[in-house]
């Protein structure tokens, strides 16, 4: 398909987009902006560079261990770890056959119990979970054994963590807080080392920061949800570059949720409002829009995403209660 009417998709999806568990309060601003912008409303379909991705499988679980509103996914060499937000737990699936290996967590506020977890990261045999309503970072072994936790503190108050990324040496934890519009950096003991950001539209400011990843060059990429962009920062907090901007055309974003990077330093950004994954090069320029090889496998409400070393893309589809796995184009 050489052309695609992104505006039609945007409008048709409005009826369900507000159900997503993050950014509920601000979704009406998107519709207001679309209605008010006559240039966007009148825009004709334009050619879009597409690349096909091959569907491999869905990760869903079954019965009492079926996913409910998954928000994030991370992988190691053997398994995919999925935030099962609706059930306040983590599900672990085999990369070989997609079967469920184990689950851990569960609702509560004791050690190892979770209350509305949103993001996670897997690194060096540990699983780091942003436990939003308990206002904790909780750390588990890959087998689900509770190791330790710490309270997320910012400016003397407990903050709600949304996502966590861990530095290559494991000594710094980068944690986003959407209600306080800040990115916080902790050491493994939970000591706040530094933080930056405030509510606003300018570079270095946030409106609802979400997914966080550490890039190979040690910079930090943060999804700035309501500012419809990804901001990239130097390790100490200096602003580096922006990826994406507001709009419904290719290369633009309406409701970015997840960010990932591949071995060629391409950025992958999910847009849960437009139901698309867009790929940008290391200079923040749009390369192409990913398209499923079969329309029946088209991603729906894509949120957290990750790319593994074998070039497979994992997409948490919130309203479909599943994680989709695709082989990326060569």
C-alpha cells in the first residue's frame, strides 16, 4: 500500500484510546488540537515508506495466567518478561516457543508484591520493576525471587515511577516519574544521585515522561508522552536531541508510548493512538513505518516495545491483552 490516510485512523481510534491506563486525563487535548487545526484536517494522504515485518507469535498466557493490560516488555537471551499490569505481576515467556515459564509478583504492598506496575528492565540476571502505586523500584532475580526494593523519592516526596532503565555498568538506575515531570537517577541502594526536568514544552521539560532506555553511547532516551516526542539526554542530564514531533503525518506522533533501539542505532517508537511503530535513524529522521505482513496482525494500542539481538520486535498491546512478536526486515 503506497498511501495511507493517517487522519482517518487517528479519528477512528479515539473511541478506545482513552482507556489506556496512562495519560487518561489529557487525551481530550489531542482531539481538541486536531479539530482546531484546519491544515491537518484538510491534509491529503501522502506516500509513506513502509517496511514489512513478519509475524511470529503472540504471548498471551492462558486461564489464570492470562495477560491483562500489559504495558511493557523486556528480554534477555532466553525469555521475555512482561508487565501484566491488570494482575499486578510479571509473566515470563520462553523465546523459543512462547510458552509461559513462570509468574511472580501479585497484588499487595509487601516485599515482592506489586501495585499497578508499569515498566520494567532486565539486565545481568535481574528484573527491575517500576511499581507505580507502591512508589517503589523492586528488584527480582530472573527466577522471580525478591532481592530488594527502595522508595522512589524526589524533592522530599515519594514519586510514582513509570519506567526504569539501568546503565551498562549497573550502577545507575534511570527512573521516570510522570506526575512530577522528572527523570530521576538512583544508585543501587536507592540514593538519589541527580534528577532533571519540570512541567513544560521546552527541551529538557516534560509532560508525562514514560518509557526510558539507555543507549549504547550512554545517553538516555525518554518518551515525553504529552509533548509527543522522545527526548535524548546526555548522562548528566544535558539535552541532546529530539525525535518526533506532534502531528498525524509520517514521522510525527500523537501518543508515543514505547521506545527501543536496534544494533544499528535506529530508534523504534510506538504510537498507541495511531497504532503504528515508526523507525527513525540515528539522526532522528524517519526511515519507514513498520507494517505487519498480514493486516490481521496489525498492532493495536502498542505501548512498551523492545528489540532483541536476533532482530525481533516485541510489542505490548494493551487493549488486546497480548505481546506481539515480529521478525524485523533485514
